[in-house]
């Protein structure tokens, strides 16, 4: 019964997001309340999203972001970017995508996209290249590049994936090597990056997209030179804590909060402004989405999808067909469940199927481990997706012209790469 309640709540969330009659945060808080009232989760769990480390990270970053527009640096960046926008538009688009691809090798993509929104917001709303047209494609690039390069967290990808199926398939010849995830990801990563470089033009230009989360009022009180130096110092400190996350540990998540406290004590940031930014609709939305996605994973819905996959495969399927099915299932699941929940559910299923069929599991595992990051179709896919949809005010139905081809390309390129590298029949 609980599974069906969770599925119903998820369906309500999807429809409400598309209709967008109420703020996204109100929708997700309604979902949390329903889960608590029906007893699917206890009261503490229903609103535990506000204590999630992602929200602890993002909320103060939003407050820090609101201070940066009061510095002269942002005005200079705005002038430079809008000059590039007029003369070399593709260079500007490529610049943002390159910075994003580098960022997500070192810092959580949710934090990366939140920081990049600050700089996207310096673009004016005229012409072809605007903040709301670049934000979702930027998310597409971040999802394609997330921890792909074997440095930092990306260097441990192979070990993480191996740990999820080595208890099912113990033969060491079927274990992934360190560079396998990187080599495998080259095809889908390049394909999706090229798509985003050109397909951002598919994003809607109409005025119905809410850009209020991008822009801070033009009549802001500018900071003095000494205050600016403090802000820059705090921002650098926060960035370093994120970049050095391998050594800083939980300080990664605490750094933005410490930074905003410094700005409050130095009277650079006003308490009322900080509170407003840290309790915005975006924060409500992310906190709620995390709870719903977690409930969806724990309710058994993931296993239900897994059994459905097994039924589709049938007997003696072709290698490319198997790769396509698992890639498609992964992308569909990660649209509504968290990245980690998706691969945690599907990898043991894939390994079990491979063991029963006498298949090489590595291609399927790599496909799941890559495609599970391609969560751009809906806000519930990941923390970074929730941030982008909230900041851009995107209606999922109205951005399908961009997201659906991205998803299809992601599925096909992931399947082809898996079949080329490790086909199931060897």
C-alpha cells in the first residue's frame, strides 16, 4: 500500500510541476505532508530534507550569491560577458560550459550550478543568449561531465561501481579497472556536450519563464572597497573548501554557512536578507524533492521497475538491445529518483541478470553508472536539477524540446559505448 501512496504522491508532484499553479516549493511541501499524514514516513523524516547536507550547502550559497551583485566585480563581468554575447556568442556559451565541466570534477554539481547561476545572472535579457536559455543546457553539460575525469572523486568511480556488484559476480576478470568509467564515458560525454553547444537555441524565449531567481534588484547598495575585499576573501575561502573536499571533509558543506556568518558579523549582509534567501522557494523545493525521491526508492518502486526490465528482456536478447533497455531504464528512473538510488537499485539487478545469462556485466554496469547522472528532465532527478528548475522557473513540459532529445541521445550513446567496450557476449 505504501508503494502506491508514494507513486500517487510522485504523480501529483509531476502534474503540479507541469501545471505550475503554485510555487515548486509549495508542491514538494504538500507531498511531504501527505507522506507524513498517511504514515508512509514519520514526521521527522517527512521534513528531514531541511537538514540534508545538500540543503545545508545550498541555502547559505544562495545568501552569498545575493551579496556578490553588490561588488564592482559583477558589474565588470556583466559588461565583459555582454560584449562577448554581442560579438562572439558561441564563445560565451562555450566558456560557461567549459567552466561548468571543470567545476564538477572537483565540487558537488549542486554547488557548482548554484555558483554559476550568479555569473549567468549578469547577462541581460535581450538578444538570443539569455540566462534562462543557457541554464538548463548548462545542467546538461554538468550531468554529462559529472566526476568523469579520473581525478578527485572521479578517480574512485570504478571502485564504487565494483563494490555494488562484486558480491554477486566475484570473478575478478569482470571487475572494472580505474580508467574504464572515463574511457567508456567519452562517447556519451562528447555527444551530449556537442548537443548542448547548439541545442540551447531550442530553449523557449517567451516571457512566461520566471527569471526572478536570477536577477537581484538593480537599485542595490554597493559595497565599499574594504567590504568588497572581505566578500572576495569569503568567496575564495568557500571555493577552496569545496575544491579541497578530499581533505576538508564535512567542511565542504559547512563552508558557505561559515562564510555567510562572517558577512553578517562584519555587517556586510543583513540578517533579514540572509533569512529571506535561505528560506526561498528553491530551498523548499530541494528539501521536499529529496524526501519524495528517498521515499520512492525505499517504497519498492525501484524493484518494481527492475522486475519490469527483466520481463522486457526475454530470452537470448541481443547485446545492444540489453544495453538500450538498461540505459533507458536508468535515465527514466534517475529522472525521479536520486542518482545514487537509481544505480543502487539497478546495478545488483543487472549483475544478477548477467550472472544468470552468463554475460559480461561490465558494459551494463558502466551504462548504468553513467546514464544515472543524466537527470535533466524533471526537478526530482537530483539536487542540481531542482536548483535549475527552481531558478529558471521552468515548466518541464515547455522545455521538452530540449530535454527529450538530450535524454534520447544520452540513452543511445550510453548503450553504444557500453556495447563497443564490453558487449555481453564474449
